[in-house]
């Protein structure tokens, strides 16, 4: 398969086109995949990003490609995504490190066992190959695991891929198909004519278009608010590490014993402090607080509030911000060192064969979350010509190819092949948004 620069420079300095069929705000995996599939339908596309290509969460994810333990509304989407992943390296002619080795969530408490048993009903409804394993089953599947506990939830058809490769690969092939990329060039505003999209104001000039996809991650709400579309979007900070290579544990993804891991193709591990996140308190958290405060009691174990000076940074940013629709251009998100140390220690305890493995690098990303734990995939009727794909709550990487395909089909004048009703933006305004199955 062909190779390509990991983060290709895609025409950053080229003049912008005066008019295109579609503008995409955001060059993460959703924006790049949508651009690729739109280009295959013969549409002219401009992708704008206020920072660099896929420079935020899309390349900082764990790399799990899982169907199991998702909100039931997402399961049909992930089932449709798996066949796309299976053929994606061949389609994009790029090494994405795709491996289909299953996913195991260890059951360590009676509460977890009961929850996994309940989720088996969702799996059965959709015909998934998910099953509940006994401790003996887990020991056979992961023989290096020190303690298999009470068993676990396992889906053999789940897989993994390398986030640092996928969005750039989509962008590279999209570029070959005529898509223009403008890095360091954010969308500052949306122009309407008769209530419909007619163009966008970017940092490098005006571009006419009748179709706009907002896929700007944690900044999407900034572009939506001036259009009269409020979305209670927030962001949380998650820390991930990469270790030195170790003995082979196979191609499976694992969560349990306080860690989340997957072994990469080179033998190293992506390692995290299980499904944990940090909230750096700032003025921004006052927005949408009414949506999130009721959730804290049930989900408080998943979060740690941090007084890191975020509020002061937020205040400085607000005072110096000439373009509120952009926000901070390229947030340099610091990993939480204590989580790195905790995860490395837990890895050695859980897998004694990996005691010589050490963390080589760590990073953090801002995960954009919504209070019901599922994304927005919509074309709001109040603004014809607008599409939105945002709020993936930390599990959007796996959905990227499918979302790109569906949004492209929709934008090109068709209709999505899947029912996306549950992902309407209007669910927050009309009160139909439910409780989250998980927040990320």
C-alpha cells in the first residue's frame, strides 16, 4: 500500500476558491471523511480549519472501533461502520493499522455484571455477536491477565485502528479528488439569504456556497449560536499514553483493572486511565450547566474537577478574542501526569508480563460532549443548506467513516441510508433528549 506524510500540508497557502458546492468547517475525521465521499460524487469542496489538519481530538483518540456498550441509538450506525473499516485500507490505499481482534470490558462488580447483562438485550435486538464471558472464558482469551475477576462483556467483531493515520489518509485521497484544504483558516461566520446558507466568511476571505457542514468538534456551538441554534456542548480533557513495545497480547481492545489498552501493530500500547476524564473549571462551564449538573451524581466517578487556572486562561481568551466564532485557535491540551502514573502502575499490576513496559509519550485531547451522550447528526430545517455533525462524546473515531459516508450522501441531495432521528439537534430544545448511556 502507498505511503504518505502523516500530517500532509494540504494547500495551506493557496488562494481560496470564490465559490464551491460545499464548505466543511473542521478537518477532523468527520470533516475529512465527508470531504472524501463528497468528492467521489463530483462535488467541489473546501475544508476550513482554524488550526491544522486533524490537529485535535481525531488524532488523539484511543483507537477502539467498537460496537459494544454503546447507546442503543448508535448500534445500527456502528454495525454499518464495521464493513467500511474492513475495506478502508484497501479503499484509501493507506496503512491504517486496522485489526479486528474484539473488545473486552472486564466485569469487576455485581453492578457491572448486571449492566452488561442488560446490554445483551440490545446486542440480541441488533444481532450482534456480543456475549457475556465467565472468568474462565476471560482467562482463556487474555491469558496474560493476572485476575479475570467476574468475567466480562465481549464482542469478537470489534476492532481497532490508528487515529493518527485515518483522518490524514482521508484528507490525502480527498485532495487527489479535488478537495481544497485551508489550514489555519477558520470559518468566522455564515451568511444567509432568505434564511438559507449562501456563503461563509473565513479568515482569508468570503466563499460562496449553498451547503455548509459544521463538523468543528468542541467549537461547533460557536458557529451554530449566531444562527439561532443553541447546543449544550462542553468539552472535557482526557489523557492517553503510548508505551514501549511489549510481549504480544493480541489485537483485542481491553477495559478493566483501571486501564484501557490496545496493542498497536508495532507492539507498543495505547494506554489510558480507563474511562476517566478531567474537567478544568472555567467560565465556559457556566454555559449549559443546567443540563450537566443533574448528571454529576450518577456519573461523578468518571470525572475529576481540576482547578488548573483554566478560568483565568478562559478570561484572558475572552478579553483578547476578536472573533468569538473561532475561540482558541489551537489549544495545547496538557496530559494529566497523575493519570499517566496511575495507568502505568495499573498496567503492570493487571499484566505482569508487561512490567518492563514504560510510557514513552503522553498527550491529552478535548472531547466534546453533549448531555445525553450521543452526537448531533442533522440538517436543521430552520437553516436550509446547513448540516451538523458534532458532539461525539469520545466515541466518534469509530463512527468517522460511516458518518462521512452518510453526511456526504445527505448533502449531495439524497437521504441518509440509516435512521438518524435520534441525533436531531432539536431534541435539546423540545425536551426529548434522554439520559446518557455513557458520557464518553
